[in-house]
C-alpha cells in the first residue's frame, strides 16, 4: 500500500522536536516540489533536558540547513565552540590525559598517519603528531578568526550549548521563519485507525490534532513509541553501568577560561563532563548507582568544582536518572521516535543529538516521495538505526575497556561478559597487530557513524609509552600549530567580540 504524506505532527518540544521540525520544513521546502504542514505539540511546564551538551561538527550543517545564522545562534543561546574531547585520568587515574580532536589526522609524507607516527619514534602523542588541535585547545583557542565566514573555521568544530536554550531558540526560528505551527498543549491520548496507525493526537485543550505522520519527541517518556506501540527496549545496563548524572550550572568568575573541548575526567565510579559555554560552565558527574551512593557522588562533584576554584555550596545540584538502552524498532506504522524517546546510552562522546540529526535527515529523505510504502520504508529505517546504536555501543565501550583503573566500577566495565562479542574480537585483533587500519575493510564499517580516525585517536592514545607531552615541537605539524596559535583568538576573545561586551559575568 502506498500513501502520500502532507501533514506531520511532532509531539514534544525539546531539542529533538524542534530540530526535527526545522529539518523537515527546511529540507522539504528546498526540494521545492512539496510543502509539508508541520506542527509541534509542546506543553507548558515540562521543561526539556538541558545540562550543557556537546555536539558533533554535524551540527554546523544542520543549523545551516535550517537557515539559522551562526552568529545569531551563538549570541542568543550562549553557545561556545567544541573542537573535541580531552579525556583525563581515563587510563590510569594518575594524571594521564589524551585528546580525541575533530580534525582528521594529517601528516606531510605519503605514509598513513599511524605508520608515520610509529616509524618516527616520536615522543608526541598520536593526536599531537597528526594534528594541531591539541595545542590549540590547550591554549583555549577558537576554531575561527573574527573574520571567518559563518560555519567556517581553520579547524573542524561543533558546539557546546544547553539543550533547553537551543530548543527555545529553534522554536522561535521555526515559528517565525519556517511556518511551523506550535500547539501549546499536553498530549493526553491517541486516536488510531483500524490498521493500528495513528489518526490523531488527543490534547487537553485543542482536541484531536490530526496528521498523516507523527514523530515522537517526548524524551524519556516515549509516549508513542514505548508507551503506545510497546516498542521493545534493548537493555544495555550490563554493558554500561552509569545510570545517574548529578548536574550543576556554574557562573564564571574572573579567572574562568572558555575551554575549546569537552573535558571528561574519570572518577572512581564514573566520569565528570565539563562543558564551557559563553557565560557559564555545565558540569555533571555521570555515575553508576551500583558503585557509589548519592552522598558520595555529591562529594566527588563538589570536590571537582572546588578544585576548579568555584564554591560548590552556592550551587544547586540536580540529579537525572536514566537507563542505558535503545528501542529495537523506532518506527511503527506512521510514527517514528527521534531523540531520547528512542534511546540513550550515556553522554560519553556526545552521540545523542547527532543521532537525532541523522534520524531527522533520513526521515526527510524517506517521506518526501509522493507515494511511499510506509512498511518497507520503516523496515529500512529500523534496520539502519539498530545498526547505528550498535556502532555507538562499540565505540563507547572501547573507551572503558582500554582503561586500567582498578576501582570496581572500572574493573566491572572490563568483565568479558559486559563487552559485546564483536568489540571483543576486534579489540583482540588490534592489540595483537598494534594497529586498527584493517578495520576499514570490515563489512559495514565504511558507513559507521564514528570515523575510523576516531577509533585511532582513542586506541593509540592509550598505547603504552606515548603519553602526551606538551611543547615537544619539531615536526612540520608543530610549526603549523605555532602559526595557528598566533592567528586565532581565544574563545573568550571571539565570543566577547561577537557580543560586543565582556563575556564573563
Ligand atoms: C545527563 C545527560 C547528558 C547529556 N549530554 C549530551 C551531550 O553532551 N551531547 C548530546 O548530544 N546529547 C546529550 N544528552 C542528550 C540530549 O540532552 C538530548 O538528546 C536532547 O536534549 C534531546 O532531548 P529530547 O528532545 O529527546 O527530550 P527532552 O529534552 O526531554 O524533551 C522532551 C519533550 O517532550 C515533551 N513532552 C513531554 N510530555 C509531553 C506530553 N504529555 N505532551 C506533549 N509533549 C510532551 C516536552 O515538550 C519536553 O520538552 C544528554 C542527556 C543526559 C540525560
């Protein structure tokens, strides 16, 4: 049976809801052939999640596609730049660190980066040998000059923002510039057709809101996909034991620096993210309730905050609970779940919003034809996303199994029964050969969400004997770093220039 989709109802107004609505309208309008009516049902009084999120560089393309000005976005949301992640204490817990930057590895010769690094016998870390971002980030440099074009930089970058602020910004833009209709109301039920597909969403004050297609962006509640369609969740709590995040927003003081990376610092029962925004820090201790107590988690986060020079006593801490897992089929009948409604593992490597961007983009492709066979489109979408979730599991777990920390939380993460079989097999092979280059030949890997370069940064960063040593210099890359260090303003300078004011409040 084929059908045509003209009106789409997005239920939920968090980042996933507004990003999806924006991409649906912007991309479909651009194709020129068809115009979809897109409505977003967003209740008052249920705030979206917003903790200080990091994005991938994909967000630049997404914002451009939605028709957003980068400067406006940065100004209005208080976002800042992200050039990768700096992992501290993940290997031994004794002051080690490594970088996973967004720039792809580069060398000047013909040799592939890993081979060149190994052959050189350099004392530099892999990230420093093959790129300049580690040096730039250590100096809190912006990826852009003041004169850089919108969405263009001298290095590859994404953003740090708070998702609630982002949702509000997108909501205004989608309504004012893209013609998305806001229905400020609660969903209280569903009306279905005989074949089980959704006919309308029942709301408290606006009655039944009809549509041809429905997107579930109701966050962890997953009102349509899990609660109505009873989608099965694939649990991951054995593989990833984190199930809590203790979160704080910290206003900057006069000594604050706006970092260019997400800082991820391993702790006894989890890790702390530290995300620099334009005017404040977002920090959170992701931890496992099976390996620590709420009181101890508070102590650990407070200690981290105090060490950074802030007073934890003046801050209110918020606890978020989650269970790692994803739905096996996120598309049922004429309804798809995007965002937290379809799953969440943990914030490591910030893949959640990227999955939302990917899902929204593919949805547009899948439903833009004038006659579509929903059943076969859904089957393809579900298959691809199941595979993507497995890829996220594979890459995230690699970080844990490479650690040699000895607290029970870390030891537990290395128990063979917690490691997916494919990762176990790949990892043993990489350890044996010392390289992961041949991984590119693995079936399906070319389409992986995480480029092989990302695997190399993590795997080789944790190779014995190659600790990061700042300022070693010598290689051609180092002179490039020096040039860029002179050319680029700091994040602080770039963002102050943008707002015309001093940014630290
Ligand atoms: C601790 C933590 C850290 C994270 N860090 C990162 C990160 O660094 N990078 C990253 O990419 N992602 C991160 N994420 C995930 C990221 O925050 C989400 O992917 C993103 O904010 C999208 O959330 P959402 O829109 O799916 O859900 P939410 O923000 O929860 O929005 C759900 C919406 O559903 C709506 N709703 C609820 N009930 C009803 C109802 N009855 N009727 C109508 N609407 C309803 C409300 O409007 C609500 O706003 C993190 C998540 C957590 C929990």
